[in-house]
C-alpha cells in the first residue's frame, strides 16, 4: 500500500485501474509559490519539482510510508498554463491554444522518510485545431465546471477530443501522470509484482 499525495480524481482512477493499492492523502503545499520560485526553469523541471514536493511533504508527515506525488502543466507558445482560475480564464486559455501545439508535461515522484527515491517526467504534444468563439462557448457550456480541475481545459476521455487534430504521447501522461513509468518504478522497488 502506498500513500498518494493527490486530490486528482483522474490520477486516483488511473491507480485503481492499474490495481495499485493506495491511500489518498493530498499534499498541502503552495504549488504556485513553488512554481514562482523556479522562475523560467524548463517545464519538465517545474513539473518534477512540484511532484517531488508533494511526495516529500506527505512522506515527512508519514515516516516509513512510500509516497507518490504527481503534477502536470501545459506549455503553449511561450506561455505556461496551470488549471484555469474560472470560466473566463478557461475561455482565454482555449483562445490562446487555438491552432497551436500544446505541450503537456506530467511528472511523478516517489519518496520515503523525506527523501525522493525516484522521479520522472513525460511530455505529450497535442495539436489544437482552430477554435472559433462559437465552439469555445458551446464546449464550455458542455464541459464547465468539469474541466475546471484540468490543466489544458480538457478531459481527453470526454469532449476534450473535440479540441485536437493530432496527439502524440502517452495516454496516461495526458490524463495527468506517467503511469507506465510509475508502474515500472514500483515493480523495480518490489512494491508491485512483475
Ligand atoms: N480527467 C482528466 N483530467 C486531466 C486531463 N488532463 C489533465 N488533467 C488533470 O489536470 C490536473 C492538473 O493539475 P495538478 O495541479 O497537476 O493536480 P491537481 O488536480 O491539483 O491534484 P494534485 O495531484 O493533488 O496536485 C490533474 O488533476 C490532472 O489529472 C484529462 O485529459 N482528463
């Protein structure tokens, strides 16, 4: 059994589908302050730092437990995006993404006793179709507020597919965590049977 330092429903669903036993204990860290302190570090490094900090925070509070943390962020053009603050921000994000390539970086980290044992990041590239105002309004009418908790303002398992013309990358990375890498790490640690 591992501790999962996440409130993300889609990440928890991934672990359940993979039959990875966990107890959820979301990390209480100031993600935006940590992200701001990293300045213009490369996006994978920011996602890794946040995933590590979430795992470390919960591992320090639970000595002896193996803790998994994860984080996702989007880079598009020269801008970095987290989850939309409100519906207006969601529409603004979609307007900006229109016709561009969205780089979705997801990272995961495993920690025990306040020490990071493993961490990795993965990137998916999602080519966004030209999005009209009419489409954005209809899309948010259907998908808000469900996508309020989604970086990139989409649920790939839902109507998010309508936004894209082409996707390159791992499905789980897009959902929010590089699950295949997490599974391999847990197997290498003997937590999961091979
Ligand atoms: N359902 C769904 N969620 C997505 C998708 N893409 C990204 N997300 C979610 O977007 C969120 C990214 O925000 P984060 O700050 O990394 O994580 P969080 O939701 O705050 O949860 P924590 O792990 O507790 O930090 C995560 O919950 C991802 O699972 C998708 O296609 N479908």
